[in-house]
C-alpha cells in the first residue's frame, strides 16, 4: 500500500511539473505583450509559480534585462541579484549566465540608479572569488565608476583618472577597454581617448557615442559622474536617499494617474548653486529656458536641480541632446 501511494504521488507531481510552461515559453509569451510594462507584470506573476530553481533563475535574469531596458534600474538590480542567488543551471533555451555575471549586472544597474552603496556591497561579495578574467576586469572598472560617483575633490578625481589611464593599457583589461576609454573621454574631455575608441574599437557602442551617432542612456549614473574642472560638485547622494534623482511631481501633475507625458527634462543635480547656475548660463547661450529647483533630502542636504520644461512639440529632449546636453525625462 505504501509503495502504491508513493507511486501515485510521484505520478501526480510529475503531471504538475509537466503542466508548467518552461522558462523559454514564458519569456516568449512575455514578449508578445504590446508594452514592456505589461511584459514585466506578466513575468512578475509567473515567476513565483515556478517550482524548478533553474526556471525561476532564468526568468529572474530575463526580467532584470527588461527592467534595465525600461530604465527601472533598482528593480533590475534586485532581479539580477535574486537570480544570482539561486544555485541552479540555466533553463533550457534561455541565455546562459554565470552567477558572477549576474552579480555584475546587478552592480551595473545599482550604479545606474545612483545607489553606489548597494553596488559596493555586491562588488565586495563572493564575486571577487571568480577566476574569470573578464569578470575581474569588470569588477575593477565598476569599482572606479563607483568611486567617481562619490568624488568630492580634484585630488580624488586625479587619482581615479590615473588609474583609468593605467587600465587603458593593461592587456588584462581588454574586455572593458572601450568603457575605460569612454569614461576617460567623458571625464577629462580629452579627444585622444575618443580617437583611440574610433580607431581600436570602431564598431563599439562607445565609439558611436564619441562619434555622436548615438546618445548615452540618460541614467542617473551620468549625473553623478564628474567632469574634470567642470562639475565636481555634482556628487552622489548617500545610499539611503539616492534611489532616484527625478524631481518629485507636484499635486497638479499627480492629479491624472494616466498622464505619462514628459513634463520637463532634468539636466543636472548639484550641491553647489553656482555650478547649477553655470549650467543654466550655458543652456541660455544655446537658446534654452532653464531654471533651478531646490530639493532638501532627509539628511538636510539641499540639492539644486537644473530643468527645462517640455515644449508643445514634445521634442525638447532631442533639441537638448543635439546641442550637447545630457538630459533625463521627468513625467
């Protein structure tokens, strides 16, 4: 009797497992939705229903990739980190990623959201034990990125720039050299780094950014990244208060929950009002109408935010980027 009962239970469990959709089928179904937001909602509903660790791991990684594309960097970081924490192989038909690679995805998204503290905690985890040379190269790059976002002085900036210059020549850092060169080009404004990118990595996205054929993703990360002799006061906020640098909506803007139109473009976050005013002056020289808003965080620190209102045509962001200004839409 016991043996018969066990057999029936085993058959029942097998039938349940057989009835579940695979991670590949679920991911394909997610992509059939008309919007990325609907795809994300569908995945969030399906992931908790997965019984097999490998299916859940792969779907979490897939969810993270969609959230990253949407600019939901904090959510993407959480999804990647959860996937990395599941000890299981990748599901059949899904993208193959090791746990260290998923941790690095989580680090990148934490940096993009301006959350350097979380990024640092992931960088100081077991990922450091990886024997993969590419993983180690990314760890070094992301450590410098995190440090740059927290810089408070010229001496700290010079130290990071010197380290990046060394990395740009190390063969062990070849996997991330386009990103290293782009960072040097962005921070120092030195054209020689852009020239190297175009010559040595002509088909890379980084070379396309330098050439002006594509724009940088307007992530909060780039607002915290200093430029030599230009925006050192645009420092990172601490982890408790840096999950978002988007200006909080006013009551009138929140009155219509279905209104997702861009209200304005944000161009900078500064601790020093003079630096914010300098950016305003540069924008006015190009014919724009910027203004400064103030935001005081729970820590008591006041930040000065440079914004430009959206125009009737809805293309002020394109105009700003064409004029050489990075901007971030506020809905």
